């Protein structure tokens, strides 16, 4: 790991906005059709982002440059549910968004830490931040008595898949989302697993 940044568990309340904006920048292409307008999407994410399920990378100046979220039986990085969606989007808007977003849910498996997104600031790419986050996720899995880490990578993100493969993740089942690709802007998702 570089001396120019550090890896920490969670984030503070003052870092919440930066975490959410970085998440949105990374996943806007996939989530915007369901979560727009952006102002409401950011408000919802600020409400539900859970620091107990996040690992962050900060520069020596304290600037957030990367985050990895994970999910356990106690919750996930992007938590919340119908109640929170309805609080932001209204009853009808919250219900239909909740139904559509539920299609992206992935079940938890025994002794497996499920990654719930990894995202790095554009200006920090190529600096080893993604690798540092994946190493920290593996450590978190070990500390949680998990024997593997699982994630899903979409077909339109070959750069991420290459990073995961370099870090020991093996491709498993590839699923086609069919006509939902018109909403989420990807066609296939591959499950990848790393034994630790």
C-alpha cells in the first residue's frame, strides 16, 4: 500500500456526502433510470449508507478516494427499504422503485462476505486503491470468520473484472438479465468468488 493513503473502517458523518457522491458517480449509469432525479437519489443514499458496512481509503490530507461496501446478515452498505424509499419518492414512487431495485438483490450465503460495491475516484485510478480495498475486504471476511468473498461484476465493466481476477477471484455463474438491460444498462452479470 502506498504511503500516500490509508485504509479505514467506516466513515464519519462529515464524510457521508463524499462517500455518497463517489458511489453515485460510479453507479449512476446503472441506477439513474430507477433512482432519478439525482437530487432525490443522493438524498436517499445519504439516508441509508451504512458506515458499519464500508471500508474507505483516504489520502494523507483526509480526502476520500475509494470505498468498498459489503453486506452481511446484519445489513449492507446501501441499506434501507420501502419505508426510506417512500420517504424520499412518495408512496407510489417508492413502491415501484423498491420493486425494481429488488431485482438487483443478491442472497447471502453461509461463511461468505458479499461485496456491495467498490468504487474509486477517477483521479486515483491506477494508484493501487482498488487493490488495497480488496485486500481490506478479504481481511474483513477473515475477521468475520468467512471463508470466501463473493461479488458480482457486470459485462460492461471489464476493467473491474480484470482487477478481481488479479486478486484471486474466480468467475462462476453468468446470468443474463434479459429485457431488464433496458433499465439497468448491462446485459450480463458474473458471480466471482475468492477463497481466503
